[in-house]
C-alpha cells in the first residue's frame, strides 16, 4: 500500500515490485492473492508513464492471475485494462474486438460496464464510426457522471462524453 502514496512513478514501481517479490516468495495463499492487484497497479503506473508495452505485460500477468480466481468484477477490470492498452498501442481493431467481447460478456451476466462502453466509443471514434460510438458514450456518461470522484477530478472527460453522444 506504500506504493499508492509514493509521489514518483519510479518509487511506485519499486514498492510494487517489492510487493511482488514478497508475494511470490511466500507460501501463504493470502499473500499470493495480492499478485493480481500488484501487477494491475504496476500496469497502471506504466500506462500513466506511456510505457504501453511494459504496461501490457503487467496487465496480462494480472489477467492471467484473475482467471484463476472467482472474482468476476476484477476479471472484467483486468480484461478492460487490456482493451484500453491495445488502443493506446494503436491496435484499434484488436482493442475494439476485445472491448466488444467484454461488453457482450458483461451484458450476458446482466451488467453493463460504463468504462468498457467508453472504451468502445473511443475505439469507434478512431475508426471514424462516430454515429455508432454515440450510444456507448451515452451509457458511459449516464453512469460515470454519478461518480463524485470523476465529477471532481475529470470534469472535462465527462463533458466530452456528453458532447459525443449529444452531437449525434
């Protein structure tokens, strides 16, 4: 948890990698369960630093670990990070296919994830399919605009989503 308050990316990575080393060396299953979260955190730090190939490797490790756990919500998040990173790596077709698969899986389970919908919208925009993107941005905006943290910290992101679905 120290990594979360560490002010630098390199410091965050250092603490997360220390956590990985401790968890991997442990014989305690509870310690091993931290690995997926640690790899996700590493991926997020690398993603923020625009080190997308390294982020993808960390997110893939997190996904592989999540597949062995009975945590559907965390598994969906792990898949989402892969889709988002594919887009950032400019692998738009693969990103869109991945995001649509996640969306269909979530819908089959009676859920719709607004972050996945936002991702689908972004992918469709990059493919110049703006009209198809609008309904996904609408779903994303309607749900994410209820989040007090996003309202406070990312109002431009919410405004953009709203504009993208209202312009169609």
